[in-house]
C-alpha cells in the first residue's frame, strides 16, 4: 500500500509538469498583444501601470524558459503564485479564501447527487422494467440535457414572479453562520448535483443489474436472506466500485459547472474569482486558479483510486 | 476478421442501400433514438434554412412591440427591444449548427490523428503523449476554454479552434483504444509482412475498421459542443452580441427583463434542452447499434 501510494505520488510529478506547462503556454499564446489587450480592455489599470511596468511585472521581458522556471519555482519553493495585477494582493491569499467555498459547494453537490442517485438507481434495478423504472430513467436522461445555467436562471426568475421569493445574494461564510450558509448553498448544490446524479443513477442501475445476475446473489437468495440484506450487503458493495470511478471522472465537470453556478448565485468561490480575473485580464490570478483546479482534479482521482481498497477487499495495491 | 463479423455495418459504404437498411433497423430497434434522430435532423434544417423560416429578422427592432407575451404573431414572444424570439431562436440554431459541425469535425480529426498515431506506433511516443493527455484532461473543459478565450478574445473562430482541440485531445483516448484492439488483427500483420508502408496500413487497414467509434464519437461531440458553446455565451465569452445564441439570450440584457417577460427565459433554454436531449439519445442508439463495445461509456 505504501509503495503504491509512493508510486502514485511520484506519477503526479510529470502530470503536474505538463499541467503547469499547458497553463503557462496558453496564457502566453499571443505574448505581444497581451499587454495591449490588458491596457485597452482595462480602464482601471491603464493609468496605474505603464506599459513597461506591466511587461516587467509579468516578467515578459525575459526569455520564455526563464519565465517558466521562475514562475514554477516560486510556486514550488514559496507557494508564491505572484500578485494580482490590479489589486496587488498575493494570489495565494485569494486562492486560500476562495478554495474552501468551491470545495463546500462541490462536496454538497456530490452528497446531493449520491443521496438521490444511488437509492433511485438501486430501485430502478431491482424493479427493472416497471413503470417506476421507466419514469426515473427517462427523467435522468432528460436531466442530463438540461444545462445548469438554464435551470439556475429559471430558479431565479419563476419563484420571484410567482411568490416574490429570490435567493439571497449576499454571501454568508460558513464560519460566520453555518445554518444561514447551508441554507444559501443548498439550491446551487442541488442544481450542480443534478447532472452528476443523472449519470450516477444510470451507472448504478446498470451495475446493479449486472451484479444481481451473479451466482453469489443467487446463493444469497437461496440461503433465504431478506431482500434488504441481499441488495445492500451482497450486491451494492460490488456494484459501487465503477460508480466511485465515475465520481473521479466527473470531478472536472463538477468544478467546471461550479463556475457557472457561482456566477448565477454570486457565490465567491474559485469560479467567480476566475471569471472576474478574466474580465480584468488579471493573468497571475488566471494561471493560479487553473493550476490549483488541475491539481485538485488529480488529487481527487488519486483519492478515488485509493478508495477502491476500502470498498473491495479483492483489490490489493502493488 | 472478427471485426467484420461483429460489426456488419462497417461495410455500409460498399453495400448499396445498406444505409436505408440501417435507418430501418434504427427505427425498429431504437424508437427513442430514432425520434432523437428526427429532432436532430429538424434542428439541422432549422439551422440551414433559418433565413427562410424566420418570420422576422434576427435583429429587427420594434420598440412598439417590446416584451409581448407569446401570441400567434410572435409564437415565442418578443424581447426588451421588440425582437421576435422565434426568429432569434432559429438564428441561434444556425449559429449552433455552424459551431457544432465544424467543431465536432475538427475534434474528431484531432482525435483520429492522435489516437491512430499513439495507438499504432506505441512505445515511448505513446507514453509521453498519454501523460500529456492525462494532464490536459485534468483541467475542466470550461476552465481551459475560459482561459484561452481570455487570451484570444471572444469570437466564432476562437471558439471553434479551442473547443475542437480541447475535445479532440480528450477523445483521442477512445480512438486509441479502438486502434490498439484493431492493430493485433491478422490482416494488419499480413499487410505488415508483405511490406506495406505505415501510412498505407493506417489509411487502408486501420482507419476503415475504426469507423464505428469515430461515427459515435462525432455524434456525441455535437451535443457536447452545443452545450459548451452555450455555457460560454452565457458567461458572456462566446460569440459576441447582437448575434443571437441560445446561451447568450439567457444572459446579458435579456436577463434583467426576464422578470417582466418570463418567456425570455423559456424559449432559448427549451431549444437547447430539446436539441441536446435528442442528440444524446440519438448518439446512444447509434452507439448501441454500431459499436456495442462502447456501451455504458460516455
């Protein structure tokens, strides 16, 4: 197990190297015009910083490889992501303030998705081809197609027209008032979790159907066990492994979706930070946010891989 | 050889009329998928003939008719500038069709090139490229898209280029795994042993035999692209206004007027949902019929 963990952590190194390279190169795709665009599109900064200052701040006057190594070196050695161009705040502080918010949103969405998807998926499988099965299945395929920004828009518009109710816009941090914070987050989490729950439900159903046909399930039935015991103890645990993999695969989609949901409900997380930075062309923030998000996705996938051992005693890490 | 028996439809090109037979099979075995296909075709037609079908111009402003509820004259109502929502949705379909098809084509070509080369050549080249693909896929699509657009600025060509590359690299995995399984077939070894060039083997022996996953990949990409483009437009970083896009209609100035005219929030979202839903079920049905091995993967 330890050797496996060490190897996996080691494998993160090349992945992170490529990831940092991707972020670095994308932002410098058009090195000459970045400055002009920043000055042209940002009235706030134009008078504060001169062109040469901007070039120096971004380090664009140095050779490309030197820029990369000083950038990545700063992150690795001092956790220094640079400073925001317009506010002069260290990007690290901004990231530290925003990451927990997005993490909370993502976690709540995941919990929502699993709490709805797994029971319905099981029900759909053990009552295969009944009306309830068809209904939940069609519903889940439909929910896959509904874009979260449309659902978010409708949640903002219709309750307000019908009942004069609209979601709270002023964000309350969890540490200040947990109850108020959770009340505020539950709606965005529901919307973010819907698409994930639809996919998870489909997979849970498919896997349950496959497992329920196995010999050991027949044995369990033959022993006279109750349905609950057969389904939960014998079938579910075996069916859940691919579902856990799916959650790892969905992590990037969940985080991408968080950007949109944060924008609609004005939640100050990583997504909103990124969008604001993009509208201000604040490149140190943009690179910092993307790198941290990429790293988070890799970590999630690592945790998912490690969790197989807990779910399935047959899995031995070598 | 097994491939040819497993997937009889690969020979569709050589057999006259087998396309019709395939469509017949689609309707018989997968009625929901066929319905999706019909809606998908309608969406295509709406996009192609938006200029003919739209009752009003896409930016025809009519201050007297602003914020009218849906009626016979304006089936989807009008917006805050008095523009007809039905016409704007039809022109939105046109933009979606253009972006979806060019991007899906580009993405599929990128996937094929990377997938075939890494899958067939293997070795160190494959290893390095695969690590790069790993890193690439650890970024959410939307994040890369946003970052690139922040550098290149919003616009149609940028979106097509970025999305094409983005989905192309991610999709190369599917093509690669198909190539790896085809590569070990007898006919490939036979071609290698008679000294056929790598290019010839890839073109004449590998490519025709991985057509089913390619077709399926292309179809599912169309839906993905439509959703991605509309998300981008919704965030104000897609095709700039006043060009009507489904995502853009749900954001921006239209958003403030939705409380007075809720139909503004309904029409574009409904178009989007119906088309993406239809594409999904159509793609699923195609996959089940053409490439049973991919069942359960998305």
